[in-house]
C-alpha cells in the first residue's frame, strides 16, 4: 500500500486528499459506472462496424472510415499477427 509521502514523490497516486464532502463521495461512486457505460458505447460501435463489414454491407475502406470518424481506429489492431510476433 502507498504512503502518501512516498507515492507523491515517486509519481504514484497522491492519496493525501481525503474524500470529505458528500459531492466528492458521490462522484467517486458514479465514476466507475460512467466509465463502464462509455466503454460499452465504444464496444457497440466496434461491434457494429464488424457486423456491417462481415455482412457485406460496407467495404473495408468504409469500415476504416467509420472507425476513424468515431475516434476508434486506434483501438483496432490492423497489423498482421506475423508482424506482431516478429517484433
């Protein structure tokens, strides 16, 4: 476990701030749920692109453009497995 002094000096999380207001507590309780919902939305977009591409409804360049438009192109590994293994 981190001590607040060593964590702050080593670049780790600063745990010296105590959650002391009801608003901060509610925010920390809701933040993981919000992050999970945002991740689910991104996953749905990626799945939609995959379904449309596999179903022949869009071409490869359209799939890439769709992912790019949604800001998800970086989430998809476009490098062949052989090249990943060689690196």
